[in-house]
C-alpha cells in the first residue's frame, strides 16, 4: 500500500491493551510538524486504537503472548499507519465479508486502506492513510 515514502517511526509493543498509549504517543510524534488539525489527529488516534485492539484481540486471542508492530510513514500531505501482528491471521486467510466495528471505521475514516489477512510467517496487517493539506 505504501505511497508514503518516509518511515518516521516504528514501535513494537507487547500485545496488551496497556501499551496502546505508547502507540498513540508515537502517532502524535510522527504527525508533529505536519499540517494536520486536531480533528484529523483524533480520527487517526481512533483508527490506531481500533486496529491495535483488533490485532491484540483477534491476532492473539487476548492471551498477552505476542507483539504488535506499528509503522508510521509520511509525505508532506499524508500520513500512513500500518499495524501488524504475528498471530494467527484472519480466519481462512480472508477478510470477512461483514467486517467488525474496527475495520468498518478504517473504511469510513481513511482515505485509503489495505488489509493483508495473512502475512508470510503468520499474522495480519492493516494499513490506513489520511491526506491533509498544508
């Protein structure tokens, strides 16, 4: 999916909801200096929280064993976020026809997104991007 060139930050945290704050702080840092308003940043925080939560709950069945990885890429007018895990991936290696709340939000609030239901070596990844003007 990556149209955005520059990797600004990457964070790897345990698959535990207690670490979502670290991911959100990394997002704020990655967006610093970009022409993004507070409402857009709030949307991005919501999308990040939902995709990280999905990786924890669905990737690892909330057992706390494993990690999630978050990468932030930017261009002067876009930020792209990729959340991945090394859990068991999507059932049958396919995106569900009726996505849950988190994936529905990704579709509604992002300018573009991509779901990789089964990564080589296991796990899944969800990428989303928001454009903004300066």
